[in-house]
C-alpha cells in the first residue's frame, strides 16, 4: 500500500499487544499491571522537556521520572522498584476504561478515562518555557471534565532514588516541599483542589463536571533554590508547550507514506536530545531486561556515537538545522577534550563514563534484575566507531558546512588510527566480551577511511588521502577473501565461523556492497535470524534475548538499496505493527508475544524506522 495509516492511533485490545493501528482510539479496560504492581512495557507513553523524560502508563501512573535531568536522581522510579521506587498517580476512583493519543505534532499526552459516571481527560506535559526549556522541571497534569461527574485521586509519592536516599516533607513559609537527595519538589494545585499532605507524600482529590478544570502540578530543582510558579501559570504552560512542540514539528515536513510513524519517531528522537549539550541519549531508561531470564540489563542514558550518526542522517534528510549543528559541535568538542581515539559513548554532559557500573539493590522491572547504574562497554575497543565518526562529519560537510582547523587535524589523527587498528580483534558492534575479527568492525574502518579520503579531497581534513584509500582497499580485499562464504551464500559474522550477524545490513547502507553478494546475505539473514518481520541480532541470539527492532528496519533499507524495493515496502508495511498504541518502540520485542523488551523509548529503533521510511520513499541509492 502507498497510503499512510490514519493520524489517530487505536488500541488493539484482547491480545496483550497494544499496537499502532489506524482509526479512532478504542476504549479498553486497564488491567495491565501484574500482582507486584509492574505495568506491561507496551503500555507506556513518554513526555519530555529536553532535559528529562517521564514514562506514563495507560492507567495514568508515571512510573519513571528522573529530575531535573535524565541522568539525575530518580525521584520516581517504580518502573524498577514497584514498592519503594516512587510514582505520580492520577486516575478515576472507580473502574474505568482508557484511550490515549498525543496532541497533534507534540509530545504532550492526552488520556481519556471513561467510567460509569462520566468521562474525564488528562493532559500530561513536561512544560517548556517561552525561550525553550525551563530552568526548573515542571510537570503538569491537567484534568478536564468532559461528561458527567468523575471522582479522581492524584498522588505524588517520591521514592528512594532506587534505595540510595530517603524523602521527607519540609515545612517552609510558602508551604510544604519534599526533599530527596538534593532535590526540592513542590506540589502545585488549583485553588479548589483538595490537598492532603502526608509525611512523605501528597494526595489530591478532585470531582469533575462538564467543563471543569483541575491540576496536579509538580516543580523541582536540584541543589538550587526552587521557583514556585502560580498553579494557573503551570496550567497555561501546557498550552505554551503544545505550541512549542508544534512549532518544532513545523520545521520539517513529510508527505510520504507511514506519516504518523515517521512524525512520532522524529518527536521521540527530539525528546532524547539532551538540550543543554545537544547529545542524544540512547534511551530514557536503564536496566530494562532484554530477556525474561534477566542478565542483559544495561544503562542506556548515555550518548553513543553510533546512534548520533544515524540520528543526524535522519535529521539532515528532514532539513532540521539547530539540532544537527548542536549535536555535531558537542561530539567534536567532546572528542577533542579526551583522547585522539574516539570513545564508544560519552555522558550526556560530555564526560567519560565510569568503567565500573554500580549495581543497585532493587528488584528491577517485574523482579528481573540486575539494576545497573552505568555501562561497562565504555572501555571496549569497537572499531565500528571510526566509521560512525566519519559518517557524521562527511554528512555535515556534504550539507554545506565547514570544519574548523582543530577538528580537521584531529580527524586526520583518527583516520591514521583506523589504519593502524583495523587488523585488531575487537568487541564488535554488539559490545561482546568475545573478541573477534568481526566483519562489520573491519567495514567500519573501511567506511571511515573512504570518507576521510573524500574529506581530504575537498580540503576539510589534512593528511594522506592516498594512504587512507590504500588501506581501505586492503580492508575490502580482506573482507572479500576472509568474510564471504560461498557455502552460506552470505557474509559471515567473523572468519572461521559459519554464524551470521545482522549488522552487515549497515554496509548495504554504507555502500560497501549493494550487489549479488549482499542480496544473497539478506536472504540468509531472513532464513536464519528472521521471525515474522523481525530479526535477531546474530546467530544464537534467540536463546538469550528478544528480536532486535532496529535490525528489522535496517533490513527494509538494505532491501531497497540492493534493488528489491517491492519487498522493502511490503516489509515496512508489516513493521507498522511493531510500535505500541502511541507509536513508541523499545529496543526489542518478544518473539512469542510481541511484548516490549529492553530499554525504551529506544532511539536506535526510531532512527532505523525514520531512515528506512526515507530510503524506501526516495529510492536513495
């Protein structure tokens, strides 16, 4: 089909899978929490303000909200600790059904609750200011009466920062505030809202009527004074935030197929951009399991160079200017501050992450631990990062921009390092402990050196273009002689193995091979790693994790680029069932149930969707 689904998603009810569908929202009972109090990951929507992201479950409870930044103290972390993690709840007191959608062109969420006595609409926003992000965090939960009369209860229950701190109520001249690990938090409600203040929580009771307006607000700062806006100003901030998001959405246009999914993915990507620096967070959460058996629980609140390369590819193709320059400048400045060899990822503020993650004594989502603060992959050798760096820079220059002298000199050093290191074993794209001569790692260096030579040709990078091209040719020969298997009809994961690796799809995209060998490899990947429209990352992954969503969209792009456009479009249509009811994607999905696995929202999944849609639509080769 060439047409896009309707712009209003609906809920597919009764299968346990809430998926992106066309049509009006379907009212459904809300019973997705298990006996321990954990919600299904597919039931979450996100709100964000350029500094942090909150996860809102379909039953109206915010179970994840670090404040004031994504990497700050987790004041509300019931996502990983249902008992002590903390939450902000808001829902009817009686049994209800719920449907939801985003305000058009925004990351402001509307949830409509329907009860036997009436209908009420809750609008959730992390408010932004007149000139962009606010200097404090401001959560607004607007309650509008639609029909009848509905009794509602809101609860602000700070947690223990994943068992590292204790909240307490503090009396001030302007009323009570909550203190927690350097945070100061204050509830804000309209005059006619009934507020009950406990020792460590705040309860607000409402009764709606047609046309009534109530508010559950919260403002927060960390290690600084707290500004207390008037509740009416917080309510007005919802409308301002809607206008701000719609103004941003208006800076790019998409008149191709899959428009709702494309726009939602762009808005998710914007949420993940950490506005103070321009860095892109890989995901909003840590430690959501990639398997029901646990063990693969990582912290993704960092900026991966790989993800930034793919995000800039999409944003440049949309014509977005500020975010692309900001991300580019942040990355180059950060690399210059440290070593000449680029790191795999950095902190959102531009520092080096700790190499030893901290394990926290909390159960994790549905008791599937461990819960980890930090990511041990920071000190790995991953040769693919060389290709990611030069992919970003080449794209930046190709779009009419100019590098400064210091950046050019540093890139020349990085290219020379790729020449020296490409023969080394590394951890590969998938950050494994098993060091091998991974095929796609070599191809990352090949891509880096090709791009570096092109940049030298146009006077942006000083150095020996001849050397870089010569070394790239050696890499191509190595791959042709060592990584191709006539027996498998595919590029192998690494020489000496008969296993396959889905990251080879990225090198149809990079342009290494768009011919018969790559086309044959795509067929082999779908036979061995495929499950429905999705793929596992590599041979044997089915035994230890879910299906990796980004790989599915990489397959779409690769099919298009090897000349199999009809198959690419058909696969893209099938993948429209992958997002949840509001268009969000996690890192993985369970092969049997379609349940989300891994951290969410996952930037790489949405980036892959965006680039696949553009590639198929433009036929970009």
